[in-house]
């Protein structure tokens, strides 16, 4: 049974996971509290096929709940409404962040705040696992209250001793009995502490070994600005998941079936709701280089790049800025995907304004890169459309030479410069542009100026096969 642990904070939520069969907690990262945390937590639960959550419940040094405890309990109530069938357990905790930071200091010189949160979640989850008597403790009807059995036993023994001390005044116990009870309690506490120290030592050794193995088996995956889903799928087929792992057991490459299944899956991000029904992930896999564990699935990889896109959209206020250009988020991404393929970064704001002006005037965008994308979806080997004159007439909703308006979807995954170019285009009256044989951009106000630019600057590049 998989278990997800959350170390709930007001800015970040540390995440750890474990399998009840191995009982070793592993930090897996953190989630920013930015409004998208519920979708991300739900996706983490889906990826691990579980609805069981452990939440760290802060306690003061004297064992009482704090204001942060109330915050966590409120978070738990919301979590129960956001994720259908969520089962929530609490684990008493205090100073876990301090313990987590000490662990990280011992392992490496540099670490991020989010890593402390993830490590703290692992500490909480490991305590929870060690206090489980058996798997049946995770049954559906179990109350969602803190599980700290040793502390409860000590507390219960203290209550029993207190009761006995009261009755001893009525001759049930002698003074010698009282000393025996108190001595037994002290001895019990010493034994409990010794057991906990031994378990902590064993846990640290297991964790260090496991982390070393996992660190040795990691890999990077890169999506470059302007790459399409077609490009990304090819790169996933060739990815080496073994990284620096020199063990005899080598992981196989991802298969076509795994990749297709992941790209066809549903992903729960608010920004994806702007897409029409049946749309692909094209345009929303943010170009970046990210690091993954060797056992990561293709879904894990796509989720990571989608999460990056969510951050970029939120941090740069793209929804509002695109609305200022009379574009929805989806339309803005479509436009940015074209601008990405048409121009280098410094020229992208000007090219974006040209396309926006043509769109507003009802002119066709006339973009050759959209025609190329249409060819890639219908005739990738160019066996049918072998010359540009026939290619420009390809029957496709992506052909902006043939049809006015935006194409039916993004044609690439745009980088930050292209996304921002559409959000903040240059103030210009140009309606035409081209890239010359010398690599420079040439602009025109009229079609005749554009034709003159072709004649003077684009004799070779303007005739390259699409």
C-alpha cells in the first residue's frame, strides 16, 4: 500500500512517499502553495495509486496543539473535499524541520528550502511507519487522529501511576510501592528512548543507502524551445534512464506504448481547461532541463514539465496579459508557438505584433511554419507533398496560408521569450517580415515592400522546402 506524507506549510508543502511493505520513507519534493497545490497533490496521489495521506500535526514542547496545528487540521478538511475518498491520518511532530536540515547538512553543502520541507515530510512519515503495529492499522474505519503509540503508552502509564498514588493513601500501596511505580516509569522511559535511538540509527543507515542508490540512478531530460510533441516523443524513445548507475540491472528504454499512453492521459491543471475538447498537450510542455529518478514514468516526466508551465503562466500573469491582446490563454500559447518558430528572441515581440495586427485586420497569418507543422501531421516523410507549391495548398486547419485566423492548435512548445513576446508585443505598424539569407530580419508595411525584400534579401532561404 502506497502512502503519501505532507508536511503542510503556508508557503510550501513537503512531500514524501512510502510503501507499507518496505516502510522506508522517501522525500519526493515539494508543492508551492499558489492556488494549484490541490491539483498537484491530487496528481501525486494518482501517480502513486493511493488515497492515503499522512499529515504532520505540530505540537509544542509540552505536547499541546498550536495555531499551526489548527492550520493543518483546516488543510485536512479541505483536502478531504478536494480528493474524493481521501483517507487522512495525523502524525504528531515537532522540530522535524530542524532534524531535516541537520540531515541535509550532513549530506551536502547546498540545499533549497523546498528540500528541507521534503526531508521533513520523510521524517514524519518514517515516524508514522515505525509506530504502525500492522497494515490493518490503515483500515478504512480508523480514526484520523495522531498515531504515536509509545507516547500514548507512557501517558497511560503515568495516569495509572497517578491513580495508584491517590489510592495508596487509603492503604492500597505503601511508600515502597510508590517508589517501585516511579522507578518503573523511569526505567520504561529509558527503555523507550533507547529503542527509539536504535531505530533512528537503523533508519538513517537504510535511508543513506537508499538515497545513494537513487542518486546514482538519475537522468536529465530536456525539452528545447520550439520542439513539438513529435520531437519530444522521439527523444523519450532514446532517453537513457540509467544515468550513472553502473549496476548490472539496466532499465529498458521507454516504449511507444508507454509514451502514447502518457500523452493521451488526463492531467489536472487549471490552465489546461482553456484547451478545446480533444486537444493535445502541444504548447504546454514548458521547455526546460529537469532531473528525474530512474524509476520515473513518462507521466511523471510530463507532469513535471506541465507543472513548470503552470509556474510560468502564474508568475508572468499571462492570462491577464493575453486578455489585453484579446486572446485567451490557449490562443496566446498558439500565437507564441508560431512566434517561437518564426523568429529569434530579440525579434519575437515585433513578429508577435505583426501577427496580432494581421489577426485583428482579418488577414491570413501566412506563416510557413504552420504549413510545415500541417505537413508533419499528415505527410511527415514528404512523400505526397514534395514541392512547396502543392504543400502550401495542404488541406489542414493548421495551414494559415490557406485559412485566416489562428491555426487549430499550437505548433510547438514555446519558451519564455516567445510567451512574453505575445504578452508584450512591440508597438509597430509592420504587416510583413522575412528572414533573409544573411540571417537578419527584414520588415515591410506593404506587400510590394515585402516582395522587394524577398528579391533583395531572400533568394535562397525563401525557396527552402517546407
